């Protein structure tokens, strides 16, 4: 196939611009800082007391578990009906609405805030399933690394813009004594919802209708997705290279996603960073991630995707050790630079590597659903284990060191993946 027009490609990539504000403002900065500031160290929910940061990790794990169960059902429907765009819209609007409603999240309704964070996560993850599934439909194999990196770069850029605006509002409130209390942060939550749904209209307008499957569901539409996952799993026996990559991805991505979601809480409670320092740290990660996505795209072009990913995972292993030893804000700034460098690279390179390894098929959503389930189940295990270890040791430092095991397993499995990216056909 030929790569779609520049207008379509830019439209596809703009969804990264639209939804990445959720990842930065909600997941990485303002929500963790706000939650840590207003929630007591021990939170009582459903008759049980939870360590504050462990509760946050459990909420993240729950949201990913829900989407892991839902995505096979939804992607199966999208594949057979050819309506990926409709599902992208539904989850986009669900997530953006949840972010907007966080405007009403205060210290008097902690449970409400956690519930909205779960719903927003479901909306974000659900839309990404169908967004990713569009990549092989709009981009030829030789262009997928570049276009995937473009999407992540746009996402990081757009999210930083809204982040700076929100940070300026919060800082002015503090320095000029406007006396607005938590209003600037809560307004930032509202702006995320508006930004996400607003800019997504460009994507929804420009993307072509997705390709429907030539076949018909073999089972009831509600359970057919799980049969499709089983079918994909069975087909992986004929594509051993793809199967090896997925095994590796499952483990190293477990570490990546846990770091991404839990690092703000680690910075606040273990390093004792101020909210402003935390926000600056996340900005460093976002800006460096733009560079990282392109650097590792170039490395893969000079070598191949597997070599680039091996380099990235080796850096992640070093980051885990460095994070365990980090005790000061300045050291954490250095850590943030390193995390940013590999964060953009690992996400972009993983998505394009998987896309390259796919066999020739119109059922791309089923394959990307399988990829997404690996991602989400891994995140559930990673965040649950992170929170569990933190509760046992009354802190998160040992949890960070334990993540290194996931990266080591992922690296070892990746070494068995054939460096030739050509996939067989069904």
C-alpha cells in the first residue's frame, strides 16, 4: 500500500496532540500533585485503609483491567463493522468528559476524584486501541517509524503548551496572592477535557473510513472479540518473530508504564519535591521525549528496530538503579532527562515495530487489540506489584528497584527476536 496524503497523516497524528494533554496534565503532573496535597496519608475506602500512593496505583490498575476486558469486544466490532472512528469518538468524549468533571474534585470527595481518574483512563486507553489500529491503514511499512514518531512528537509538543499555560495560571495565583485556592488546578482539569475533545475534531474529520473485514463474526458479537484474541494467539505460532516480540514487549512495557504512572508519586513522597519542581521535572521529560523519539527513529534507520529497542531497554535498567539511589531534587532532574530520552523512543519504536511485524491482514484492530491487551495487562501487574511492594516496605524506593527485573526479562526475550522486520502473510 501507499502512504496516505499529508492531510490524512497530519490528521491521524493530531490525535496525539489532542489526547496527550491527558497523559501530561492529568496523569503525570497536576492530578498526582493535587491528589497528594489534598488526600490524607491513609485513605479509608470500602472499610479498608490504604496507603495514599498505593491506592493511586490500585486505581490505575483497575482502570487498565477494565479496558483490557473491554477492548477485545470493541475492537472485534470495529473490525467487522469497519467503524473504528466511531469507537475512537466514544472513548475520546468519555475521557474528555471525565477530565472536565474533575473540576468538581475536592478534598471532600476523594472517592469521586478517583472514580473520574479511572473513567478518564478508560477513555484514553480505549481510544488509543483504535487510533493505533489506523497506523497500518494510513502508512506504508517504510514510513511507519517516521509517522509514529511524528504522532508522539506532536503529542509531546501540544501537551507542553497546555501544561505551560496551566502552570502559569497556578504560579500567578501563588505569587500574586490571588487567593483562588485550588481553582487554577481544577480549571486545568477542565481545560484538558476541552482541549482533548476540541482538537480531536481534526482527526475525526480527516481520517478515512476504516476497512471492514471481508468475513463475518463466527460467534456472538459480545464474545467474538475474545475468540479473535484466541485466533490471533493461534496465528502467532505461524509468526514466531511477532510472538517473540510480544513476549518481550509484555515485560519491558510493564516497567515503562509503571514508571510513567507512578513516578510523580515517587517524586512527591520519596524525594519530597515541591509541586512546582515536579511540574518542571515533567516538562523536562516531555521536551526531551520529542528529541528521544526522533533519535531512536534515526538509530533504527541506521541499524534496525530491535537494536534500537535493546539500547533503550539497557538505558531503562540503568534508570531504575539511578532512581533507587536518587535522594535530591537535582539528581531527580537528571533522572527526568534520561527518562524523557527513552520514554518517547520506547513508545514510538514499540508501536512501529509491532506494526511492521504484522502479517498482511485487514483485521488490524484485532491484532492491535491483542497488542493493547498485552500493554494493559502488563500495566495492571506492574502497578499492582508497585503498590503492593510499597505497602510492604512502607515506601516506594524498593518498588522502583523491583521494576528493573521486568526490563531485564524484556531485554533477554528481545535478543531472540529476528532483526529482519519482514512479516509473513496469512
